[in-house]
DNA sequence: TTATATGCAAATGATTTGCGTAGTC
DNA sequence: GACTACGCAAATCATTTGCATATAA
C-alpha cells in the first residue's frame, strides 16, 4: 500500500493493476463522483496534489514535513478549538480545517540516527 | 484594493499599472524571493491559487465560503489548540495550520436579506 | 565585465473536458 | 435505440524554467 491518503495518480497506478485499460481521466471523474457522493473525502492539504480519504468520519490529519506522508489523527477531537474563539470577529464562523505537521515515527527515528552519526 | 491577500495574478494586474512591461514570470519570481526572505508570507489556503500576505506576524485566516475573500484573525491566538492535543500519537508534532471558514460580514447580511425576501 | 534581474515564450504538472465509441438497459 | 461510462487526446490553469537581453555594480 502506497499510503492511506493516495493522490489521483497513485490510485491510477493501483487501479491499473486490475483494470489495465483505465484512463487517468476516468479516475479523476470517479473520484469527483465519489466525493460528491460523500463516499470518500477529498483532502485539500498542503502539497500540489489533492489526496483522497476513504474514511468519511470527520477527523484531522497530520503531514510529515520530511517524507510527506499523511496520517489520521482520530485522537484529536473535531472541535479542538475552544468555542470562545469561534465567536470573535464579524464573520459567521461555520468551521475550520486544521492541518497538523511534524515528523512521522519513521522520519523521527531516522533523524535521531543522523544526529548520532554526526556527533 | 482588490483585497489584502492577493493572488499572483491579482498582484500582476496591480503592479502592471506602475510597471506596464513587467511579466507574470517576474512577479512569481519576486514573490518567491520575498517569501524566502520572510518579507511576505505565502498562504497555502483552500482554492487553486496561492495567496500572499504582507503581514509577517503569525496569525490565522478565515475564508468566506460565499465570496472567497480571506481575512485576518488577529484575535485568535496562534496556539489556539490546547497543548494536550499536541503530544498525542507517535508523531513529533511541530505545529499546525488552521483555516477557518464562514460567512464574511457582507455575505452574511446579503444572505439575511435573501431570506427575508424569500419569505 | 561580471553578476543579477527581467521579458518572453515554452515547459511542466495537476486536473478537466470534448468527443467518439463500447457496454448496458 | 437511448443512456451512461469510458478511453483518449487536447485543453486549461497555475506555476516554473530556459534563454537571450538589459541593467547595475
């Protein structure tokens, strides 16, 4: 598995193993349909390509600043921003989107190793 | 003023009034330089085009879901996510980016008017 | 004159779309 | 036969890049 939040191009490669004649256009078309369907979720997350999430249940995401992998954060509640901050300003605040970032376990340990080797 | 968080294309139109021969490529090149400089900030916010912010001081943004305008949220503290949620999971969390969304004052009142008219 | 910035056009990368065809009801 | 989904290629949109020239140090 490439990862659990694949891009359209990654899905294209995966699907192609089963349907060798499928076109990238069809992949995009169907991802769009599934998104409107709310069968999947389209993530507008940092980076140039959109990513898709098969888990519909609302949850936040974290992106590794080293390798770019996206992970789910089921432990961080959806309404993590205290209510008091949602009534500020003259906007009618409807919600927010958080993108956490940091080092994934793999890159974290890789970095630790490098630090040791550089000493 | 178009708005305070212009896209590269919007800036191109503005700058062109003063420097009619400037090219869009130069605008992109200089925005990139200023971003690396930390003279401006490049916002990776929803929508297909990047937006640029002349205010370097860290602050959050809110986007109007009706008209797309971006506004600053100086009243919402930078560390609005309670500390306890930053140590969850196996990531080394370095930070997060929040994008609030809702109705801007203009669209809010416009919508209120429509509701009255539809009654 | 040497380094740096620019205009211009072409290249790139992600995504969308038009169109003719194949498969389905 | 009518509808829908598809393959394919071309179009689109934002952004980047190569290159020859202009400008500045």
